[in-house]
């Protein structure tokens, strides 16, 4: 079969759809073979050849030369074989060229369906292969339509989706507008490849800096991280591999021209560019700029920091609606607790007083525990003996006794808190009883009063007995454990041992 335009059609489709020509030729051959089987039978031995130089497609049906034909689809006699090849012999396989015009309309429709199906599959694969390597990059497109709040973007060879959650607030687009976005993901699905775009992702900001700042694209300035509240404010941490290059100045540009172009792209989003530092405390101080930090208390185990600032800078460090400290937390990866000096001193005193509730506690020992991260009774009661020893310079036995006393004091404190809550709830109950309807009968009032009186006396009696038991219990705790902890006192072991024997 000679189709004059078949070569041109294949090249055009390959160019427009981005499909490899070999895939198109293979699809064409498969479709023609399917049409041939519809006409010649399912068991027929058929081969299809395509000559790319002249654009010719040939179909051959192979049959074996036999003395007696049993299966006409795959066999023929020697007499019939001599018509095609005068030199054929029994046992030879002859390829008979088939005229494709005899396939008919049904076979042609079958071939068309195969071509359409294979073309769709090839197009889906081509879209995925062309865009999967663009994942994580910025791409330009044209708004094609708005669908349920989502924006369908025409990228030329494919369409992409910018969902409402990936759009910046207060951004409005209409059909035909040019749009710039970050390729968040390329999904290969059964209905076709889907390209997901984003304008809110922090990496979109990083890629914008790479496109606008030559030092970033060349690797001299490195962006260590970015945190965003899209459309409102963002923070970027930068560092330089060249001591002669100021990373912050390079990103800002002459008169702020570099960063201003990014701000315009992000519709006025304010950008804070801060100096990254390997020292996490200094990095946090830079991230909270322009607030001046007085002190930083680090808890590496929980990745938390207490940041103490002067009262004048407290509102600046926190920012509007907590925005500044929230972005600093995202940028540094640490939980930051910003407080004023007065609040910190008050909190520090509360922690010190909590530790001093432990029987036998001294100021020096409380100071050692506080410096090593033990801020409360619960911290001491739940601590490992090894950690207590290293923090307080106590022996194992002393640390065990310290932990035991902390646990007893914690339980006693919880009991008193619970008892106080019960008393408060009882007082509220009595007040509600007094406010009963005054028009009730005297007998009901008297019975109610007697009932309340008996309940109150029983409750007071129980409380008095309970408080008496608590008082005696607390006396046992304090009397026998009234020795001071002094890590450097040589007689502390003996005192502690005697205390344990007494108990």
C-alpha cells in the first residue's frame, strides 16, 4: 500500500504531539495487521512492512507449500505456489503480497480504533516523559480556563492544574493571562498524566531567587531554607561560599532591584533575607531580626528554645498575630518560646521554687539541676539515674533517693490540688442549695437543711481525717529526710543511708 502523505503525516504528528516516530510506525503496522486478520482470519501468518524512504506499507501472508491442503489459511498446493514463485518446492514458506483495498470498511474501522487508542497511550507517555524531569522547576504557561476555582494552564504540549489551595490569596486570573508557577508534581494516572502546579510552595520562592540572582544560580550563594505565609510575608536564609560575597546584599541587589522583581511576582509579599549560621542560637537571633535578643535557652532534646528579649522588642519579635516568630520557627526547624525578661525571671523563679519543694534540696543543687534542664518535680521524678548523676554530681544512691523524694512530693502536691478542687466544688454545691425556691414547703426546707447539714458535717469530718492523715504522712516525709544535699559533703552518704534505715 502506497500512501503519498503517510510519511508527512507521521512526521507532523510526531512533531506536534511529541511522540517518537518509531512508536507511530509501530502503531500503524499493528493497526494494518489487525485489519488484515479481520479479512484473512485469525490464524493467518501475516507480516507488515513499512518503507520509511518512500512511505510504502506492504502486507504479506505466509503459507506453506504442501501436497494436500488441510488448512487453507496457512497452506497451499504446489500448483498454487508455482504461480507466485516458479522455483518453489514442497515445504517452502511463500510470502504472498496482499492488496489492502480488499480489507473492507469493517477492517478499516478496526484499524482506525487501534490507531486512536495507541496514539492516546503514546501521547500520555510522552507528556509524562517530557515533564517528569521538570518537576521542581519554574514553568511558564497561559491560563486556558477556570474550573471550580482551579486554573487550567496550557503549557503547549500539555495542560497543568493550579488548584485553589496552591494559589496565592487575592490573586485573580482570567483566560489568556500569562502565569508562572512551580511544578509541584507530575502524576501518571490511567486517564492521563497530570501536572500539578503551585505558587505557594517555599521552593517557588527559592527558584525565583535562583532565576533573579546570578550568585545563587552559580552556586556562590546558597539558600539554606525558606518559610512562607503566601501573599503576606516570607523569610529566606542564605549563606555564601565566598567570604568576599555578602549573601544578603547579593540577594537584595543594587537599590533592592533583585528582590523587588521577586516581590512583584509574588504580588507584594514581603521578604526577609537573613544570614544563615551553623550556630543555631545565632541563626535564631538572625531569623527574629530586627528584634534584639538578650538570651537564648536551648533544649536540644525537644528542639525547643526560650528566647528572651527586652520589653521594647517583645512585640517586634512576635510580630503581627505571631507572624514573625511563626516564620522563624518554620525557617529554623525549632520551636521558639519568645518572652520578655520579666516573664522569664518570673518563670525561672517558679521553676526554682518547684525544685526547692523536694525535701533536703539546697540552692546549689537546685542550681545544678536547673542548668542541666531539670525544671520541675516531674522532670526529676521521671529522670534517668545516670542523667541525674551527671547533672547533680551525686552518687547513684543519692540520685535514687533524690528521685524518690521528688516523686513523693509530686504525688503529695497533686493530692492537695485534687482535695482543694473537691472543696471548691462542695462550696458551689452548698451555694446552689441555698438558692432553692423560697416558696417550697417548710417540711421540704427542713429536710433539705438537715440533709445539707449532715452532708456538710460528714464531708468536713472526712476532710479533717484526710488532712490529718496527709499531715502525718507529710511529717514522715519531711522529718526523716530533712538532711541537705551537698555533693561535696563527705558525710552525705551516711546521712542518706541513716535516713533510709529510719524510713
